[in-house]
C-alpha cells in the first residue's frame, strides 16, 4: 500500500500522516514534492506548512476577495436597476411629477377626469406622442 500511494515516506511518522501529506501535495501541486525535499529531508515539515499556508491564503482569501468584489458589483447593478425601475413607475417622464402628487391633484379636482396617474401618463403626457412630435419636427423643411 505504501509503495503505491505514498510518494515520499516520513521517517517515524504514522502511515496516515504520511498519506495525508502526500494527498495534500497531490491536490495542491501537480506531481510529487520529492524533488523539493530530497536534498533537505529535515525541512519537509516546514515546507509542508509553508505550502499549506500559501495555498490557503492564495486560494481562499484572494479568491474570496475577488468573488466578493464581483458579487458586490452585481448587487450594486441590481440596486441601481431597481431604483431606475421604481422611478419610471412612480414619476411622469414628461413633467416629472410623482404619482402621489398627480393622484392628490386628481382627488382635489384639479386634474382631468379619469384614472389618475395612469390616465396622466397614457393620455395627457404620452411619451409616444412626444416622440412622434419630435420626429415630425425633425422631418419638416426648415
């Protein structure tokens, strides 16, 4: 078992510890780490801890920072899109009056008859009527 699965045996260490270190190195680095430690067998534990610390910082911390920036950016984009959609639903594009202001004016009898805000944005200040008007003006001879 040890000859097949263990790339570099640890002298005096249990087989499970040796297997663990070999497995971790096989997951972190392609190939074995014998070339790194064969000249200095006493530095194997130091090298193992250094490599684990490096890959933990690099993989976990830096990638979480990058993923956090990505998630935060998408969250900001979603919030901005939601704010723009709320503004489009709650304000008249032409006169910039809020839904509440138009509804209050309709209830007080100062507005046209109809369904309040919906009537105001669809009939009185229809965006399409203004677009047609702009194209009509641009199409006229000067």
